[in-house]
C-alpha cells in the first residue's frame, strides 16, 4: 500500500465514487495501470469487486499517474483515494472537470437512465442531462500486456496495416467491454445501437453470432475442429479434483454460447406442451410415398402443420423491434430448422416456407440437413428466421424446454414418436404418441394465445387429412 502524500500543485486525486445501490466499499482486484503511465479520461485503471459484480473502474482525469493507493486484495471505502494524476502536456488542453462532486454526477447519470455504471461520472461537461460525448480512444499501451486500453474499450491488437486512425467508439458499460474482450471481438467492428452511439450488450452478442455465421462456411468438412488444447498446470486442482485438460472453446461454440446467452438474458420465455396421438399421421405418412419414391419426412409434415397454424396465430412468427416497443408482423414465414451437426448446433433457414407444399418442404429440409452436416452452409442461409422448428426426437429424447432462436419469438420442439398406452373409447390401447412443446416470448403474447396455437397444431397432427383439404 502506498503512503498517502499531499497532492502537489497540478495533481488531482481520484477518490472512489459512490457506487450506488447502497454499496459503500469495493475490493481492489488488480491494477490495469502503473505509476508513470499516461492515461486519458475514462480509461480503465483498475478492476474492482463489489457485492454485485466485478467491474473496471475508469479514471475521471487525464494525465500522468503519480501514485497508486492500495494494493490488490485491499478494500477501498467510498470517498477514499484510489490514485493521483498530474497534468501532462497532452492533457493541458483538456477541459477541467466540473466542480460538481463525482458521486453526484454519477447519481445524475444513474437517474437519467444512461446505464453508464462507473463510467463517465463527472468527466465531461454536458449541455443535456444524462448525455455525453463519445470518448476518444487512447493509444497508451499497458506495459504488462499486448492489448491496447482505450477510453471506450480494450482493443485486441493494433490498427490494421495501412490505417492511420480508427474511428472512436463508445463502450460505456464495463461489463459490455469485458464481454467483447472475452468473445475476441474488436469493438471498432461492432455496430452500435445504443443511445449516443454507445455499444450495448446486445450489439456485442449480435456481432459474435454474425462473426461465426460468416465463418461457418470456412471449413471444408463437417468435422468439428478441436479447440486449442491448453495443458493444465502441474498439480492443478479444482475443488479437490485434478484438472485433466483445458480446451478453448471453438469460435462456433463461442457464437452459440453468445446467441443462447442473449436469448436467455433478453427474452422472458414461457413454455407450454402437450402429448399428442400421432397414430393417424404415422399411418398416413407411409401411404404418401410415391411409386418408387420416399414418403415425406415427419419433420416436413409437422413443418407444414406448423405453418398452417401460424396463419391463424401470426404473432408467434413476428419479431420485436430493437427497443422492444413494437411488434413487427410479416407477410409469411422464414422457417428455421435446428440441425445437430458434428461442428455444433446450426439453424439454417427455409425462406418463405409458408408458400411451399409438403413435397417442396421435404426436399428443402433434406437439402438443408445435408449441406449443414457437410460444413458447406453459406452464412447467409443461417440468418433471417422468424420461427424455428426443433425436432429433437431424432436425438432419442421425448421433451425439452428449448431456448428461443433470437430474434425469433417462439420455437416448437418435437419429441420421439413412440408407442405408449393410451385411452381410446375407454380402452387402453397402444398408440403412437409424441410430445410437442412451444417456448414463446411472453412479451408478444399470453399463454392463452400460445395454447391456441398449440391446440391447432395438435388438431392437425391428430387429424392430418384436414391439412390437405379433407374432413
């Protein structure tokens, strides 16, 4: 722990600001800078841990660091000194911070709903309450790493060859900045949709998914490319168990993780399910095979039933606008089909599937499955779904609470079709039973609407001839 000294002329002391939500202290996890470093306004200078989370603490001052207070593992009280910064020639032209106390400015931003937790408190004069200029990136390199710390985020590597300057970006949330870094994304390549041009968590997750979709066709075979193996340290143990191996997640696995995390974090989902007697459908399918040909797959038939039901319940094939204020309805359905491949889960899309017959759907699904498993699926065919069908019965399971394929608002799951005891006219007989489940976004509709859709699909499965214009 450094000895407190009286600040010299031109030196400013950064004190731990009010962290909000009743928090009065934070633990110092690690320093991101050292004495003698030149920093800019809003540059992360340390990682601190509160009762809520671990966040990066940005400096409200620009200049040269002259002292660091506390060491890793220490607890810092709100109002206690964190570091001291002296003016540097490059910061001489920087406007002086407002006289308003840092914690009051932070509170002002918090009340305004800016979401700038621990970012930009009292660092920039602003004419409009709650709004601030995007910060300009720093080129100061932390001596302990090869990454470049900036006012807007931690950038992997340096500028591309031939590029003399990169556009400024705004990553106001330390959690968003960390997520981008963990996913290996350059914040300069992410399209911002937040207020004041800020990059949001949703922007980062969307970029991660798009990055993997763009690389999905880069492999010539469908085999999983093993992650880079990292040997555990000698004698490494976790909770009393020896660590056998460490393996980095593949880019595809990271993207799947990002998309599923986005779905679970943004969508308040609910699930309804029902067991359905599919005996009549099972028997009818066998009779639908043309002379010398194959009968349509169960997935194709169920896809057709789902598309018919969506004509009556179109909200389940809609989308929410980015800000969640509007429901976007479409003239038709782009049907996503979850495909389990050796590389991982892919969801190729059948565009305008509502216009296809059962035969055409069957052909499209067979082609999609073959292409996805070969590893040659073009990235553009993995985007654009408005409803997803997941036939996990082929994996030998009966049911699942599937995760919605963002930005869809619903997904229908299909389990195994197997013989089970069933009551028919008071007698227990063997029937072909399947469980279907619907996971839906509760923001776009209520349970009654979702149940109505599921009842319609059930009716078509139990009486398949009705789907072909017969009673």
